[in-house]
């Protein structure tokens, strides 16, 4: 949930997360704030901040073990509440945009024993351009570069077509 307030210069938001993968569940609540600086009638720079809490929960009772006495899996449940914050920049004109963000600045362990799990810092850079082809069609190529500490660099390349300002059609490639 987010939207502009106070003459479109400030935006406030709320991000609620509830995600479950395997034996791990992640819940979170983050408040967001953005400030928009107008350079001209068609160019803006937005600066955004977010802050909040993540709760990580692991339930190892559902793991099938070859060795039922494995000490790493004796504790059935782990739960940790961790604060975090993020920052981002976004510049846009009528046809061009570029942005960069680090949504979770703090890298913190949420499971520590012989098994260690933590949230790695993510860096995102994205940009795109809108080419008006005619009154009914616009071409929008864009990319997203993702860098995560300890993982390979990932790139998304996207080519979208906007038809009559109503329908998006496109293709994407992820490295």
C-alpha cells in the first residue's frame, strides 16, 4: 500500500510480507517514505527510505532425516525478530527512467547453530526507455541488474509493447 500525499512531493506506504518456503516462514512489516524533487515539468528524482521488522521462523520438525539423532536438527523451532532498513533513488522523465536500491541494508543471521542462515544484502539497478512508435504503440525495453552478496550477478532483460495505452505484451529473459 503506498501513495502520494502533500502536493505529490511526499509518498507514504506500508509493506506487509508473509512468505513460506519449505520449513522457513518469513513475516514482515515495513513503513516507507519517499520524497520527490521536481527538476522540470517532465523530470523528477525520488528518494525513498524504508524501515521495519522481519520475523524469521524455522520449523525443523517436518524435515525428514537420515540420522534421527543429528544434533543440528534437535531444536524443532527457531524464531527471530530482526529490524532492517533500506534506501532507493529513482529518476524519471516522460520517456526514460533509472533507479537503484538496497532494500535491506543490514545483513543479519536469523538461524545460528551448525546450520547458519542469514539475509544477504541485495543491490538493484534498473533502467528503461519508452519509444513511441505511433499513436497506438509504444515500445518499452528495460533491464534489472541484481547483485546479491555470495551469489552470481543476475540480469533481467525485458521488451514490452504498450498497445492503445491499455494492454502490455512482452518477452523477458533472465540470466
